[in-house]
C-alpha cells in the first residue's frame, strides 16, 4: 500500500496518503476548511454555504497534500463519493496514479478490522447510508480473516437514519446548517439528551415499528405526539430520546445477537452508529459474558473512510 492516496468526498471528507517509507498521514477536510462535516466533492458545491465547499478549497487541499508527498510517486488513488469533474482534476495532479473505486461499507469494515488486533472477527457496518458501487447501503455484515474481508449479509434495517431523525422534533437541539429533517448533529445530541429522560413503555411497540418504517408522522400518530420540526420540549423531548435509545439497542440485539453467537467470533462495530457509546457499552458487556471482545476504532464514522 505504499505510495497510495485515498480520498472520501462526502460529509466528514478526508484524505490519507502513505509514502514510500510506509509513513501514514491522515487529513480531515473539515479541519482544513474550518467547516464542520465539510464535503470535498464538487457534487456538493450548491451547498457551499453550509457544509459544502468550492474548487478553490479543493485545489488548496490537494496542493497541501502534494507538498507533503511526491505526486509523481503516487501509484494508486482509492476513492468514494467523487464525481467525474473531481476525478478529472485529480488526474491532472497525479498523472501516474491508477484510480480505484472503493465501496463505502467495505472501507468502514477495513478501517475497523485492520486497526484491531483480531485475527478473525465478525464486522458490523451500520450507519445512515453510503454508496457501494452505485447503490446506497445502510447495514452490512462482514467477516475478517487475516488479510481478507468478505461480505456475509446485508440486513434490511436502517438504524442510522431512524435514530438521527428523532432529533427533528426536539426543540432543545439546534439542527446543523445541513438540514432540518436529517441534520448530522442530531444523533449525538439525542444520545446525550436521553440521560434526562425516562423510557415510556407505552411507546416502545410503536418505536419498534418506527425503526423499520422511519416515518415520524406515523410514529407521532401512534404515540399521540406532534413530531413536526421543533414541536417538543422539556420532559416529552427527554422521554422521546430515552425511549428511542432503548429501542435502538433492542432492535440491534434482535437483529444481530443471534448472528454474533452463531459465528462465535470477536466483534468489530463501525459506521456512524458505532459512535453510540451506550450501545457499545452494553454490547461489550454482553460479549464478555460469552468470552468475546468488542473493538470500535477511534474514527468509526465517515471520517475514517479514507483510512
């Protein structure tokens, strides 16, 4: 993998390059342009007022990378979420490189497996969605064995979007500049806010259905709450967050625990949902009971994709 550059172009964009000595450098694009969740690809130029960027910023970013490595030595460029105009520009800057598309969830799986100390493991990549060779995927299960990662399953569940969307009606959470409905700031804020709430048992069955249909209006009718934008406050907000966290964990275990026990392997969790430390703690405790371990990399979300 020496003399390799990788670039991920959507939110939490970043680049990683490995020089001829095998030294690794990781660059988060948001730190370079000073915009949270910054996007590198020109695909998002229409959103440059919030989390997008522009050609000038991209060019400066690439110039910085070139100042840190010899562009002529870069032999391979791995990429995801770049459009043709991005690739055309990069080809003028790295003329000796071969370009290879890498799937979103495979990149997540690799970032976890190859930074773990496990020889064999089952890997769960769970998030709000990413492009795998033209198709959006939300949940994928892999096996890692020595130098090989293989896809095992693609469960039909989207935990990431369902969890984050719960922040939309909670007035105590200010959405990020990216959107009101599916703001990237929601998930982390909901996780923190749930500590103030109580699990409403009368809501649980409706929430379990919600985690499959993901329709806030339908959930609101089922639990008799107005779940439109910023409609809730105080204890109702807190209880909504707490109940959602509880059901999020329950659905995870209902979907994946049997697969974990049947494979009898250590577990790696990656993707944006791996930032949920409450789930991670519970999973780690349950794995310990059956003599297995959990590994979550330090950057399991999209900021780790280029790595």
